[in-house]
């Protein structure tokens, strides 16, 4: 919202339909969300000068928390083989920066962790989610 819709003009954005998998840090609907609070805490502690409304900040946060999970699953075996094995075995891993119902899944031959989207329509000053989470996975919902 802050980096695209506001600069384009909110009046010009009304009714636009799009899809997303991550939360918009500039959207007040997430102010009490545990995942957004964790994002804000990380930024306050390590990156206080970062513009939290910049979507790349949320993308980086999501990537970093995924890497933390992969390393946690590795335990003390931090070999390349084990890191790759763990990275390729995420199953419906929920992440605080993703929209509700969107999870990460990977497999030995599937390295695309995000295969779900949520439709949304711009109304007023924010995106409003609608419908069910849509799977882009072959054979998905």
C-alpha cells in the first residue's frame, strides 16, 4: 500500500484486484498480529532505520526466518548436504510474515516454497482479502 498504491493515488486504486502471499506491514489490520509484532521487534533491534512499509523488508524477514528454521532443523550437522536436505523438506511451515493459511513447503524436487496466494481487492485505503487461499501447486486446491 505505502510503496505502490499511495504514490499512484488511492482514488486510482479503488477496486483493483491482485493477489499476495505476504502481509503488508503498512496495513493496520495486522497491528495486533503476532507475526507482525515479531517483525517489528526484529526491525527495532537490528534494523531501526529500515522503512517497515517497504515490501522488501518483509521479504527479507521471511527469507531470514526461513533460514533460521532450516538451520534449527540441521542441529549440529551444518554440512551442505544436511542444510540442503532440511531446506528441501519443509512441510506446511507457517511463517509470521505470510498471510493466514499460506505456508511454506518444499521437497527433494520442489524448491519453490511458496505455492499459495490470497486474492485481495483495494478498497478505501487498504487491501481487503477475499476468498480462500489458492494453491498453485500441481494437483492443489
